[in-house]
C-alpha cells in the first residue's frame, strides 16, 4: 500500500528532497502506520516542516500510543523553537 511505499522510501533514503513530501502520505502514516513508521514520519515532517503538515501532526498528538504522542509533542516543540530562533535572528538583524 501507499503507506508501506512511503515508509520504504524513507528508510532506504529515496526521499532526500523534503519539498517532494506528500502531505497526504504523512497523514496516512499517522492514521494507519505502526509506531516505527510514525516516528520516522514525524522526524521527516520536523526536518522539512511545512504548515500543511499540521493535520498529520494533529493526528499524531491524538494517537492511542503514548510514545507517538510524546514524539509528536517533542517534534512540535522543536519546530516552535526553530521559528523562535529565526525570529530572534531577524529581530537582531532589523535592529542593526
């Protein structure tokens, strides 16, 4: 199935370009994937974050598996920190 192909691509390194990630595929992984698939997908969504990944993150935060929920919350915190760091850098540049 589609989810298995995505997981295989991620594991085998055939997904090098984050801009080609399919939002629907990540959503599918969060909806029906196993724990390992969800963890890998969360890592990829974090590394190549786009706002349209939000529905997949939302599903991960509501997962029955507490491990997946914690991993999703950690990923979201990392994304928030990356945005904050970028904001601070931009503010510093604007002041000079």
